[in-house]
DNA sequence: TCCATAAAACTAATGCCATTAGTATTATGG
DNA sequence: CCATAATACTAATGGCATTAGTTTTATGGA
């Protein structure tokens, strides 16, 4: 038996499908082979190792997240764009748990592929912030702050930190985003006063 | 050969020591046994499974983080206490990488032990925030926001997200904390206006 | 003082996983 | 129509946690 129509792309697609389905950013070669209807070692005709699959899946996840962000800020600027970004992140995390977690562990990937992916994800935020009259370094700081708020909020929620509380996680998230915007305005304020 | 002076506590202590040393919140039964000078299966005379060890180590980590927080706010109130908390978190994360990561994955523990540990960690923050004249639900939201900022900032930094940038992570962190405080004050402001 | 008992170590074995080595089969282009 | 390369297979390796069953030793009651 040979040539069963399985290609590297098909393997990757199935891996991504399984990550989406399970909500977990891990890949089991055994299960993957089973789903494809082949024996485990046959996978190695298409990929080098499980890590290579993770890198490829991360690449895909980063691109998806990037697109979701770009769609969210389309035609918007300023605070509206920021709220749009925050909402898009939250939706992405909820609808694509596994892919989202993959973007969180992106820095564990091999050095080479990492910077581009991180940059691809950060870019939409940087773009929106670049219109706030901050200097380049400040933009970097505030981008990190926003990502920190958004990211960890979601991962804490996902991880179950809020599960045992009656207080709405959704509302907490809105408080967090408003907090960011308000802090950002304060910084802007300070900048403009500095020039007087 | 028997009775080599190894107790359950000794096993746990060594496990914690190894987590501290490696900076990784994982335990290998094989390595653990090797360090203790016994064979792997002998560990099972003292603990039920590797997960039980992780639970115990998490308990310890949560308590340590709690103590670090309490020490940081001792004699302080208001913004000063908040800045103290943030600094303490950062220091703890840097000096106890492994334990800190353990507190991040706390929710993966069995349901039973989780709420107390999460509460123990959150309590000092709740205490400080309780003096800001917010209602109970607001306190909960703002506690989550602060934890989100602090936590993810540190885990992103640890994970290497900032490694390829010349912009200081330390300064970004300060921007984040100031952002929180400024946002908190804005909320306070709104509350007092609402009563007019 | 001695021995029964239980604690704590051991060896051997199981099962799950990723991965590698080596072999068989089949699709395809020359 | 057949040589070759691609792709699947089986078999084996090595690492891991864990379990079963056995041996050794510390200790307290006779």
C-alpha cells in the first residue's frame, strides 16, 4: 500500500483541525495518524518531527489572529479602533481556543521563526497606537501594556481563574480595556503639557 | 536496603528545589529520584503520583507569593501599596521563575484545591483595593485588571516576547502599572461625581 | 534480647509516547 | 513497460510514569 493521497498540507490541516477541536495547543502524533487513517511512523514521510508541525500551526495561528485584528480595525481610528482590537482578540480567543493558546506559546518556538510571527501579531496594535502622538518608544511600551492586559486577561479566564466567582468576566474585561484607554489619554495629556 | 531517611517532606523539598533551579514548573520523577539517590519507583512509597507533587509544590508557591505580597504592602496604603505590590510580583517572578510559573498554572490543579490557592494569592490585592471607595464588584474587576497587567506582562517577558527589542521591559512594566493607577483614579472620580 | 511487623527500598514489567531503521508496495515518467 | 522515487508498512529503540511483587531493615512489644 502506498500513495493514499496524504500530503504534508493534509497532515498540517488535520493537525490544525485537531487543535481547534480539542482547544489544546498540543499535537499527538499517534492521534494525528489515527485520524488520517495511517500508522504513526508514516507521518515522518511528511514532517520531520512534532515540533515542526507546531511551528507550522503557530504560523497559521499568528496569521489568523493578525487577519482578525486587521478586520477589526478596518475603517476605524483612535479609541474606536482600540476597542475593536480588544473585542476581536477576545472573540478570537473564545472561538479558537487552541490556536490562541498557540500564539501565547509562540516564543518557545525556534529562534528563527519567532520574531516575524511576533511582529505580525503586534503590528495592528502598533499601527493604531502610532496615531496617538506618542514617540516611538512610548508606542512600544503601550503596545506591550495593551497586549499584556488583553492576553493575560483571556488566559486567566480560560485557565479558570474566574470560574468560581459570580462577577462577570466580560465586564471585568471591559473595565480593563477602558482602564488602558484612560491611562493612554493621561499619557497623551502629559506629552502635550510637556511641550508648553 | 531500606530506610534511607527519605520522607515525603524531603521528596517535596527536593522537588521544589529542582523547580527553583530549573525555572520550569515541571517535575520529572526520574530526575527527582536520581537527585535523592534512590530508584524511580521508590518515590511511590512517599507520593501517589507526579500530579500530587505538583499540587503540593503549587500550594507552597502560592503561599510564598502571598507572603511576598504581604511584606510588600506592610505599612503602606493606596497607590504606594499598589506600586509595592507590583514591584514585589516582579521581583518574585524574577527570583522564583519556577514557582511563579506554578502559580500561573494553578487552575490546572484539581478543582478542590484550586479556589483556596487562588484566593490566597488574590487577597492582598483585594485588601489594598478595598480602601479605594469602590463597591464590592468594582473591587473584583479592578483586582482582575491589576493581576492581568502584572501577570501577563511578566509571563510575556519571561517567555521572551520582548527579547528581540531594545526597548526596556522594566520601563514598559512601570508604564503598565502607572496606567492601572491612573485608570483606577479615573474610576474613583466617576464614582464620586455619580453621587452629586 | 529477640522477633514480628511495617516501612521503605529494590527489580522487573507494562504501557504510552515519539522517533528511527529497514522493507514492501505502488504511482508515474521516460 | 519498467526503473525510480514516493509513501506506506512492520519492527525496534529509548524515555517516561506507573504498578506488581520481592527483599531488606528499623523498631517496638513480648
